[in-house]
C-alpha cells in the first residue's frame, strides 16, 4: 500500500508539472501572437504623391498707346533660353518678330508644353493663355509677342525657372522691347505687317545687324523720317507689356 501511494503521488506530481509547462507554453504563444498583431498595426508613412498635372494661366497686358500685339506665345521647356541678347535670332523667333506668327516658335523641339493667345491684343487690353502639362521637366517659362506696327520688334522673357511655384503663387514682370535684328527698321511702306501699313511680314533674307538687342524705338514721319508710314502715335516707351503667370493647379 505504501509503495502504491508513493507511486500515485509521483504520478500526480508529474502530471501537475506537465500541466504547468503546457500553460506556460500557451502563454508564450499568446504573447507572441499579440506582438505580431501590434507590429502589423504600426502606421505606414507614405510619401506625398507628386501631382499628375501642373496648370498655369499667363496674362499679357498691352501698355502701349498704338501698338497692337500679336497673339501671345507661351512655352514651357527644359533648361534653355529661346533667345539671348547679343546672339542671332532663330528662324522661329525671326518669324514671330517680323510677322507675328508664333507657330514655329511654339513648335520648337525644346518646347514640352505650349499655348497661344487667340488673337491680337489691342492697346490697353489684356489676354490670358491657360496651359496644363504632365511633364515634370517643363520648369522653364518663355513668352513672346510682336509689336505689329514695327519691322521686327518683339517683347517677352525667356528661360524663367518656375519650379518653386506653389498653387496660387503669382509672378509678374514689366517688360521692355527687343529688336530681333533680322530686318532693318526702315518703317517703309510695305514692310510693316500691322494695321498702320498692312505690308509684308516674314522675309527669310536678313538685312540688319543679325543679333537680338534692346530696341531703339520708332522714329516715325513726325520725327523726321519722311519715308516712314508710322506716326508719333506708334512710338512706344518701355515697359511695353505687363506679363503675369499664376500657378492654378
């Protein structure tokens, strides 16, 4: 009886020990599972999405007295300028400066996004061009327009970095007039495409200094150039235009 009792007690002790071990193991599994749940619940930090579209509006205001402006050409492009003072005009710029035709300029191979005004901008009035692009490299801004009662005068700016503009940011400039240097400023009948003459526009032959410079201004028949079809009203002071760009999206 004594041996049986001792054996029975030992068996109970072993069973109790095994039960404690099973409970401990179960607790470890539960704690491990809880730890896994916590890890899966950690917040995920996401990088803000880059916008799919970049939208801008560009407004030109004509500040002259009697110089209509050709339709505004607006371009976004990579790191380059579409003209440089002291250097020859491209054929595309010559075409805009002599005839007001901006089609070649906005089709230039460096242009990533472009737009054109719908028509002539009369003195004292304004026009706005809207552009949207998805190209992240389109971070440089160029705009240009011709003073059409001249031989080859144009105004605008080129190669302006707009990469830091946020939505609703506005940049504005008052701009002087350039001479494309491709056509002599004769002011003669038949050489000016605007309403003062209705003459010839673009001519690929170049008979001037062949480099871009600040324009010296119109002389006119009233100031002694007897062969000129222009009057004193067609003279212009700088600045000739106000240009504003606003990022809208």
